[in-house]
C-alpha cells in the first residue's frame, strides 16, 4: 500500500483572501515535504459534513477562519483549554483515532511575534488593549497567561468589554471608548485588535498624547504593514511590532502537527507572504 500524502486546508467563507495557502505551501517546498495545503470555501450549513469528510480524503488537519471559528468547538471531540477559554478554534487536527482535536493558536502567535520582534517584558506594566472582539479574546487570554499585571480594555460598545471582564476576571479594567487615550498612561504594552486603520476601514483616531516611549506597541492590522498607530508610536520612540508576524507564528503549531516538522519564521518567510 502506497504512503498517503498528507493534506491540510484552510476553511472559511469567503476564503480567497487567505494568505495561509501561500505560507504553508512555501514551508512545504522549503523543507522538501510531500504534502499540500489548499483553501476550501465552506458554507455554515455544510461545516459538519465537510469536517467528517476531510479525514476520509487524506486530510490531517485544517485551519479555520470566519465564520466557523466558534462553530467548530461544538463539533470537536477534544477542545484545548485555550480554545475553550477564547471560545474559538483556528487549528484542527484529524487524529488517527478518528477524533477531531480543536486548538486556538492566535494567542501563541501574538505572544511569539512580540517576543521575536521587541525587547518585551509582559510583567513590566499594564497593557492597553483596543477592541473586544474575537481577536481581542485571544490577545487578552495570552496576556494574562504570560503575567501582564493589568489589562485596560476599551471597545466602541461597552457591553463587549464587560463580557470579557466577566470571563477573564479582575485583571480587566474597562475604559469607555471616548476616554480610550487615557489608558495609555503608564501602559507597557499597547495593542490594537480592531480593524481601525486597515485599508478600506475608518482611521484609528484615539489620541496618543499619553503614550509612553518605553511602551511596546503592536497592531493586529497588517494591511498596511505600518499603520498610522505604529507610525505615530515610532515617532514617539516606542518599539513597534507589525501584525504580520502574528499571522506567521500562529501557523507554526498547526504545520508542525500536520507535517511533523517545526517551520521557522524568518525574513524570507515574511518576504514570501508580502510578495517582495
């Protein structure tokens, strides 16, 4: 019997914009691994059937993106603690015993990106986090995990912030959006998890007068690579980290599980994804 070539995918809808196939295909070629990684557009109504079918077709796992990141938790046999805490999964492993394993590596990717690209000590002071959506949940969970003493959280609708505090506890301090600039005072880590500042989206207009030059500032937006927030933070003298690295690092654990090789994130990887 011939050896099966491992297959992996990214599933979501829409899916054509995803950079994951480009990234994983590059790593497969770089390390001389026989395997394929493809985008699959999956409607919500078909998700369960697709997840049951993929392992029979030789798929060893998949990444999951919008709108399926929450839905897959109910379909998984095994859910990691961090995926359960965040309330979403982005990485699936189809195990040999037939069980579907769901994990969330977004927080891992976020933390590794900061560690690799800044002199960052998470315990050195509070974090100021803009936004309380799905990406924010992963960021907040990972910041708590690495020992950030306090998280100041501002969202355009306060009830989203309150929902996060209920789940993550007393380390979360809620700041009204109109006063969001105030939470920068003394903040050691500053994170934009909103789409503000992205190409085609409204500008990020929070005043940055209170931003400390000792802060590490990162933006999950990576189109453009240097957002207005990062450009202004650079002017102030802050260390800045763009959002592309999070995309690259969150892909590492999945690739390693599916193809049995831990890929490296380096400048060449960045260049490939940026197309330069």
